[in-house]
C-alpha cells in the first residue's frame, strides 16, 4: 500500500481533474436535460418528437459509443467539415476538430449522455405537479413558457431533486471511462499509467482510485438521503 503514499500527488491531481470534469458535465447535463424535458412536453409536435428521439437514442446507447464518437468522431467530422454547405456551421465543426482538447470532448460526451436521464427525472417531477396548478396559470393568461418558468418547473425541480441526485452519482462513476479515450491525468488514466507504465501493483492503485470516487459520491449520497428524509417529514 506504500504506492498510495509514494504517488499521493498523482492521486490528488487525478481526483481534482475528475472532480472538475464531473462538475462541468453536471452543469451541462442539467441545462441540456431541462431543455429536452421542456421539448418533450411542448405543445409543438416536432419538438416533442425531437425530445423523444433524443431520450430514446441516448438512454439505449452505451456510454462507450458516445465517448468513442466524442473523442474520435467529432475531430474527424471537424477535419472534413467542407461537406457542410450551411454558412457558419462548417466553421463550428472545423473548430471542434482543431481547438478542443480531450477534456472538453469528455465533458460533451458525459453531458449529452446524462442529459437524457436528467430529462426523464425532470419530466417525472413535472408529472408530479398537480394539473390544477398549470390550469390555474393558463386561466390567468400565462403563456406556455411563463407557465413552465413561473409555476411548473420550480415545483418540478423540488420533486425531482432526489432522482436527479441519483443520476448525477451515476454520472460521476461513468466519468471513469474518460481516461480510456484520451483524457490524461484523471483518476482512471492515472491508474492506467501507474500500473502499465509505472509497473505498480494493480490492487493498491485501484483501491486508491476507488477511494477517490467514494470521496465524491458518498457525501453526495448522504446529502440526498437527508433531503429525502426532510421531504418525507414535510409531507406528513
């Protein structure tokens, strides 16, 4: 177990990079998931179809495939963006292939994948809002967007906070894949370097990596348990 002490700086650096990845991906997933949830309940049929298709594809697609496309497909698409004849769009894809490091590709992959699950958690919270709330808002003349922003979504977020927390905990564990697709310096990549290149024993290295993930997930899980207990007491 001396490897944990000798390479403590490597573990700390990997933990810090993984923590940054998870925080940024969580923000992206929450924003994108909320947008998709609004699309799924939109009165405009094409938006509902797009939202449903998004959730169906990413909920049933392995995260490995999403990471593979983000790490290798987007750069290839960016380097061959001349086939896009839409003004401005080809330059965006070109920048994807030139300027973005793998850290940002990992954020994109985690955010896009997790947003599908965030969408369903928020949609379950929306379904928990009493229908009379939305009907009353429409009766006083609020538009669909005002109804969502002022009445439905604030209540939906409160109902969805526990399932959202579970989704984000799963995202933290899923971030371990990032190191195997080009992200250097995170926990999983640090373990790979220590065991393959450094010749360190596998078991203590992976114990250290496991401790790093537990430091991120266990306090978050305890916080969610406390929130759930408080909600149960308030509901009595």
